[in-house]
């Protein structure tokens, strides 16, 4: 390459010819992630429990596929990944986005609460990465983006949810270990850690005086994030723009975890 030759810096963000799975894509951030990857050229497979919402979204994204899948169930995780491989021959990108949480103090939190959250937020992340990773390792290329949280880095109280905090800390640990195991096999694994964004899980925070006071008093940028403010980080992690990055966690949080 000539020293004077200038590369188009945006081509490395393209995902043309890539097959991407996004879990929890029926609403909120998952739906947004599907749109962003599709806009970058990927063939997007959207999964969630609510098939009607997935199909409505798929109708707006030509070439995409809606697959009903409850990630809490191993059989459905396996069937979904197999359908993707049978349909497209491969999977290149996995965005592990589906997640749930239970807001309770430890005295009120039950074992069932804790186990249900870890099944969705942690076990499913591990299992889907394993299922997709088997195909990625064979083709010697692939990207896993695990959607963790700033609550995988710090605690949550005064919003009390040991289940969620534990699950997201585990996701970051899974990310680091898988990155090490697959680094020489062509597969990269990183975590995206959103701060306080308006989603189904945080519905009501935008109008709750106490929640807004918490955010304004503790965040250097005193507001909740907007959906589009995760676009760049997601696309960076999913594309060749981050080709020399693995095992890392990127926080998009208005500076929350800086303190």
C-alpha cells in the first residue's frame, strides 16, 4: 500500500455478507441492534419469545429472519441456532442481548428469582456463545458481543437486585474467558455495558422523580442514554473496526462507572 493511499475509514464498519443473530430483539435495544446491523449490510436473525413483534420488525428489514426462541430453554436455543445454520449456512455474529431482572432486596428475593435471572442472563449467554462458537471456530472467524451492563462492573443499590448484578458480572467473566480460549481460533468476544437507558426493564424511570434524582446526582452526564447512543459501540464491536480487540468491556454510561 502506498503511504499516500488513503483508506475509506468507514468500510471496516460494513457487515456485508455476514449473518448476525440478535437475541431479545422484539423490542427496545434488541430491536435497535437488529436495525443497526441490518443497515451495515448484515443478514439479521432476530429472536425473542414474541413472534408477532419479530415478524413486524422483519417486514421492515429486507432479507432478515424472525425466529421465535425463549432463551431460557436449552432446546429452543439449540433449535434456533440450528435453523440459522440450516438457512444461511453459517453464523458470523452473535449479539447476546436478551435479559431480565428482578428488583427486590435480598430479604425478599427468592431462590426462584435468582435462578430464573441467571438462566436467562448467564446460562443462555454461555450456551448460545458455545453453540454459535462451534461454527465460528470451524470457519476460523466470528464475533460474539455479550450485552452486559454497568451493573456487571459496579453494584446497583439503592436499586436492589443481587440477581441482575450477579448475572452481569458473570457475563463479563464469560466474555474474558471465551476471548482467551478463542483468540487464536479467529473468534473475538467482547462485552457492551450500557448504563441507564430507557427499555422495558427500566420503564417508568424516565418519569420517576427518585430515579431521575439518582441519575442526576451520580452520573457525570446527568441523564439517561438514548437508544441511538449505543449504535456506534455495537457496530464497532461487531465489525472489523475492532479486529484487534477481544476480551474487553466497553461502557456507554454517561461516565457512571468513572467514579
